[in-house]
C-alpha cells in the first residue's frame, strides 16, 4: 500500500498528515480513514488533508494541529510517499 503524506515534528509533537480525496473529509468516512491510517503511523495523531479544485487544502484532525497546519504554505510540508506491506 502506498500513502502520500508527511511526518512532522513540531514543538515536541510528532504527527502524520495523510492526503485523501476531498469526499473523505466531507463524509462519515473521515473517522474510519483516521483509524485505518493510525495502523501505519502508530502513536501519532493523524491529520487528513484534501485539496479543492483550486489547490486549497482542508485539514481534519486534532484542532491544535489543524490550526498549526493552516498557517503553513502547503509547499512547506515535507510530502513523501510511504510504502507499506
């Protein structure tokens, strides 16, 4: 399985940001997606990120981390592909 995302360490907190399709954030699937991704990033808060048609990101997850990410340019996030299994 391949996951596009980032692992970020900020102010003593390590968390994972995972790119998902926009419909995941606007549905009941977001909770299930967070649980599924937590298997691949154990012990880390999971933040889901989707972009709209203009490339503007929307984040879902812990409010303090979402607030932090919303202050960043998307290009400042160290994106990479993670391969599991």
